[in-house]
């Protein structure tokens, strides 16, 4: 039977079935814990088993129930499947109920034992990325060119920054500056630049590039974007070029960037579209096999950022790059989840 053939009473029963599945999914503390852990994160079954200190079979069962209730979704990353909270469409008959559930869960502090598990997984991911760049810092371009040459995306990202309207051009942040080449694009436009990288080896190379090219308005921060936030940095512009697929928790980074940006400030992100070339994990140190455009839009919405211009670049080797622009809203959007 096609959906357009359903009578009103049939549609009512369809919604009731959804409501029953939803109530079943909510009737278990472990499943509620999973939803809380997935607030701004995406985890695999083994990672969730570690976080919850629960057998893999039990976690798999809970995930199946949550998927059936349309509370979470999943996607494949190479040989692994990662789970995340579902984005509930406006047309969903239980949108208000599900959104209310998420909002109420997010008001509850995550138990310390679960938070420790989340922090441990995040640290493991970060350590893996840092270890890769520690080993291959002197071969960064050689590794990067396996996916895309710098010039293939940097010019588009630079044009995106040039084309944006800024209330002021006092401060910009580049997260993950690599060897520092894009800093030469930002330095003439902004009074102060912060270059943030969790790899000391890559930060050293970026600093050397800045010195050689006499870029004297750049401050280098070893660590995560959170360190810039803790120092009270407020930015007119944040740029990430081919960085996000190395980040342990991209959704959480968007939240941090939302706090770093001034009202009317802009975020420019250049990264890979979702793909299935899992060899990049070993060869290029990637944690994620690209991203769907909906991922960026959802994370930006949750970080109080409005979606702006988008551009997609197809490469001959099968990869596709997306260049996305987002703007910090002047007034918070009350419907956003933070």
C-alpha cells in the first residue's frame, strides 16, 4: 500500500505504532544513557560498550530498539558502523515528542562514569591522530596529495573568505593550519590570527612558514579549539581546511566554534564529502571517511550558526570536497539544541 492511499485512520494507527516503539525505547535506563552519550558524538558499538561498561550484545540490542524508534541513525565508516542521534524532520508526526525527549535528556548531567568513558574514547581518537602527524609531519604534503592537492581547495576557500561580509576584521582563527600556507591568505585580512593545532610537529612547521614569510600577526596555540575559548579569544572568522576528518568529535568542535565566534562572525569549512575509500585511515591518518552535507548543517544549527554558501568540487580520484560557509546568529535560535 502506498502512503498516498492511506486513509486518515490508517495514518493515525501508523503514528500510534511509532509512539509504541518510542515508548518502548524510552523504558530502559541504558537506552536513555546511550541517547545522552550521543548528544554531540558519534560512536561505534565497541566504543559504546566501553563507555557503558556493557556487553556488546546488549548494546547492539539497545541500538536496534533505538533505531526502530527513529531516535538514532547509523552510517558506515569503512568496516565500522557509527551511531548518532537522528535528525527529526518537521513532517515527523512525533517530532515534538522526540525533540522534547532530547531537550529534557540534555538538561541532565551525564554521570561521571559515562563522561569518563566518553573522554577516554575521545582521547584515544586524538592520540591516534596526533601519533600519525608526529610520524608524518615531514611528509604532510605527500600524504595530503593522495586525496587532494592544496591548490584544488585552498583557492576556493580563500575566495569564500574574501566574499564574506564581516562586521569587523579584528581576529581570525585557523584550526589545524598544517604547514601554515593558508595563514598567508588570512594574515593580510585580519589584525590578529590564532593558529590552533594539537600536533606540535605541525604547529612548528606552520610557525616556521610564518617566520619565513614575515607573517607577524599570528599567535600559535598548541592544543584544541577549547584552549582558545578558555583564553577568551573571540573571532570574526574561523577557518578549517581539510581538518575535520582528523577531529575526534566534529559535532562538539562545531559547538566550541559557535562559542568562539562573535555575533555575525563566519565559519568556513572545507572538507571531504562522505566516501568509502577506507585506505585513507592508514595512509592519511583520517578518523572519518568524509561527511554528508546534512552533518554540517545539523552541527551548525546546534551551534547557533546559519547555513550560507556551499560549493562542491569533484576530484578525479573519486573524492569530492565541500566548501561550506556558516554565520553566527545575532540572536540565539530557541529551537536549536545545545
